[in-house]
């Protein structure tokens, strides 16, 4: 077999393998990132508005801790349910305080079960 032909054949076989391995490495690296990083900016704003309303309804609420918990919880939502849960949280920031807890529970159910 010709050395040049062998080198071209080997090269043509290694390129796709390198691409596949590179893609696999990118998927693994992406999977290891915190899901919090995936929360869009408007989701963070929804959490901020929600927590400010929580503070209005209960003076003992620490807004910074609430926002951190909200972002973490929204990051744990089912991917296809996250936007609906954020929309629900956004609605909670406008409800009366006596309806706030129920609204929060609804947002959690939307997050995890799509209800």
C-alpha cells in the first residue's frame, strides 16, 4: 500500500472520530454546568419581583435569600415547564397577600408537574 494513500485514508477516518469525541466532550461539559446558569435574565427578574412581593406580605422574608432560592428552584424545573412556572411567579407578584401562598404553591406545581 502506498504510504501517502495510507496517510490520507487514516486522516479521513480520524477526522470524524475527532469531531464525534469533541462533540461528546462538549455535551459532558455542558451537562456539568449548574442549571442556575440556564435561567434567562427575565426569569431572574421574575424571581426578584416575586420575592419583593413576598417581603411585602411577610416582613420576615429576606429578599436576597428568597431570590437565590427562587433561581435555584426554577433551575430545577422540568425544562419544558420552566417558562410556565416563571409566568406563574410573575402573576404571583401582583396577587393579594392572602392569595400569595396559594399562588406560590401553584408555581411550584407548574414547575415540577406542568399543572
